[in-house]
């Protein structure tokens, strides 16, 4: 386990060594592309317990959130700032969103159990400088639970939410999109990614047509939301996941499993040019398998 850097246009691979204790997880780039914020799994290695910053030029790590008993997951930089957003669990499995300032080392609780989200906060990301989106279980408040059923079949399903930093009142993400497509988006809009100003958002979901192939396996495609409208970008009739859009909104990188290997190594990396709709297969999986630095881990 661990992380690495891949320059898809040149094919250059760089292995990032794990620290002496633990492993690195869930890297996320800073706005200028010079740093990564990473979760650092220590002690048992099962749950990241601290957060680190990696300088990409030097590959040096510096700890920003010290080790304690509570896992820290899904760290992301807030665009245009020195803040890092992350999910923290406590010993009672209560989740909260926290914002850590790298200059002052001060922390702000963005969302916690007081706002009705006791468990299931995961994969937060920013759509623009101050707007956060995340996946979560249905809220505790009974009135909100009933409203949730407009988007999903069961309120304990994952639901997609949005909130503004400093507001702490989470609302539903894209209700105008999720209501008419309730069946396809029953687990919310997951693993979405936005460009730097949040004007273009990419996500993976079942397609409008041919949701399954001839063997009954579900297909997924890449979609984008722009100016409140949804458009399907790919027609691969395969399995795709984890889209990540560039800061300028010109390309989307995503994982795909065209051969349906499903053995833990099936996803390969593809790049979609948003201007031409051309798709480039990077062959990253084979490159990793043929690189001794990665093959040993």
C-alpha cells in the first residue's frame, strides 16, 4: 500500500516512500499543485490517525495534525487558502467535518452531530472556495428524513449534501437533478469532482440508456453538471469510477474496468479531454506492474 505520482503525458512514475511507521492514504493536491495533503495510517495501519503535508519537489513529509486515538480521513485543501478540510471519527463513531489552518494551527468544526449528521460523513470536496459537498447517511431530524426520501429509497442510504463554510446548515446537492433520476442516483452523487471555481462538476453514475450489459452487470458513465444541466460525457458501456476534473475544467481523469476483471487490480486510468471528448488510455496498471518500486508494495 502507499501512493505515487504519475505524469500521464510523459508516463513518468514516482514512488513516494511510506514513513517508517504506517502508510500514506487519500492524497489530495493543493491549488498550486506543489503539495499533497495525505492521511497517515499509524499504529495498526488500519485507520489513518494523523495528517501530513508532502512537498512534491522534495518528497519531504511534515505532520500537520498529530497522532491521537481518533481517525482522520479524506483530507482536502480548501481552494485559495491554507486550510485543510477532513473527516474525524471519535471513539463512538460520531463523524465531524473539521477545517485546519496550516499557518495558525487553529481548527474550526464545520459540521458535527449538533447538525444532525451522527455517522456516515465521507469523501468531502470543495466546489468553489467556500462550498463543500459530501456523502452522508440520512439526517436524524424526522422532517429532513422525509425530505430525503424524495431522492433515495431509504433514508439510511448515502445522500449527497452541500454546505457553505461558516453556515453549518447542510442542504441537498442538486435536488433538481436527483429527483427525476432517483433510481439511477439512489446512493447520491458520489465521488464528484469540480474545477477550481465550481462551475463544472464531473461525476460517475448509471447511464440514461443501457444501465446493464448483456450479462446483467451495471454500466457506469461520466457525467458533467454545468449551468444546472446534466450531460453524459462517455458512452463506454463499462464500469467507471472516481472521476477527477482538472482545475481549469479541461480534462477528467477516471478509473475504468473495461474487461470487468473485478479482482482488485481491474481499474485502469483514462483521461477524457472535455474539449474534444477524446479519451486517452494511460496504461497505468501495466506500468505499475512493470515498475519494481511499485511491484514490491
